């Protein structure tokens, strides 16, 4: 059940990243929260499989920090890729 905390915190950090990183118009509103939740849950799952329990502080620290470390750069990269793609499409279609 504690994995839900990692999923929720990851989603909340994703929401914060969605609104703080520029280029919101280039991505969907659910992308960042979903990415944060997936990263938080995956880290929790990996540490659980590694044998760490809920009494270990590392499972908590890393599963709460990993979404912040992954989501912000991922959104920045996705925004750059999308803008570059849109610019290439405008040039290809000869749209001003």
C-alpha cells in the first residue's frame, strides 16, 4: 500500500513540473503527472525487489526525489523536440 505514496508524490511533482516548465502548449496536461507517477512507482518497485522495506529511509528518499530528477529534464527535452518538429513541419508545408 505504501507504493501509493510514491505514485501520488510522483504525480504531484509532475503537476508542479508541468506548470513550471515552459512550453505547456506543446504537450498534454497528463504527460508530466503520469511520468512522475511512473518513475516514483518504478523506483519504489525496484527498491522493494532489492529487499528494502518501508523501514529503510532510502526507499522513501529516492522514490520521492527520482521523479523530480527525471521529469523536469524530460519535459525540457520533449518541449525542445516538439518545437523543432513543429518548425520542420511548418517549413515543409510552407506555412508562415
